C-alpha cells in the first residue's frame, strides 16, 4: 500500500456514509441496504441506534466500489457475496496485485498472474477487475473529497432533505 492509502485507511478514523457512497459510486440507500444485510458492513464503526453513524474504512470503500463494478457487469448478488467473503477470508493486506476474474456466473480471486492465466486457459476468465486500479481510483476520489469544502457536502445534504420534504 502507498503511504497515502495507509493514511486513508487508518483504523482510528473513518469515512461517513455519504462520503463512502459517493466515493464508491453508489447511492446512500444502496449503502444502507448493503450495511443492514451485511454485504459490506462498516469496520470502523457500525450504527448502534438512532442518531449514531456508520464509519467506513478505506478498505470498506474499496470493497463497496468492487461490489458496484461486479454488479455493473451483471454478476448476481449471491456470487458477489461469495467474492466479498473470499476477500475477507483471504485477509490480503496488499490488494494492489489482486484481480477479480469472472466467467459471468462465478467470481474468482486471483493473487498472481499465473492464476489469471490458468483461469483464462480453462475458459473461465471472461473479464477481470484489477483491484489495484480500483484502489487508486478510490484513493484519488477520497483525496478530492478531503480538499472539497465541508460546506459543499452539507449544502448538498440540505438540498436533498429539502427535495424530500417537498
């Protein structure tokens, strides 16, 4: 991991749901659903009742973006759950060399180029998602959010609330 990624993924700090949703390219409603169904639950702080907020780690946001990418390619939520469980179980610290491969039905976690070649040779690799590239996208997005004025985010929230109220 880069120094920036390590700073962004610091376990003592987290990203609020709105930032996590925006950085991963999903709606807040999707984020809420995925947290409640434990597809991708926040690892820094889970909501503990009314008024509490979820806090997501950098790695959580990366997984959210990967889930979004897999959904966009047509992979079933059931297979995505399996892939997310594989990522958790593997406990891979350095995700930059990891590729998620799919044949359109199943998702495979590849940590070496030999594994990718083997899947393609067996006809199982139809497409792949280079986790390292997605990691850099998330990192860049979070850096941009960090430099954006907080007031802009609050204004956006106020506008959304006002549109719902009317």
